[in-house]
C-alpha cells in the first residue's frame, strides 16, 4: 500500500470502529429479525408446496418436510450469529447503556 493512502485508511478504520461499537447491539438484534423473517417465509412457501403436493402424491410428504427443516435451521443459524456478535462486544468507554 502506498504511504499516501495509509492516513486515509487509519481515519476510516477509526470511524468504522466507533460505528461498530454503537451499532453492535442493533446489528445483533437485526440479525435475529432478518433470519426469523427468512425462515418464516421459507416455511410458508414450503408449507404451501406440501399442501399442494399431498393431494397429488401423498407418499412424498415426508420428503417434502426437508425444506421446512432447512428454513428452521436458518433461524437457528441467525440466533447463533447474534449470540456470537453480542458475546464479542466489549464495553466501550462512556457507553453506559451497555451494562
């Protein structure tokens, strides 16, 4: 990296660090929200498909449950990521709402 770019990168890194300290809890809860919405959408779409398919081929109902399980796994994955984000937060200086 050229020497003239280093000061700009340092300023950018400091700015990102300040925003990350304040936005960590919001991003963690937003992560749970987005993955839960995605899992709900996937479950609804899969449920519609299961209902339509159970009329035509009832022997395939158990195989068609796999997308519902996968949609639930997406929600669990989002919860795990949110816990990892929340666990990595440190108490920033002068940020009394963290406690």
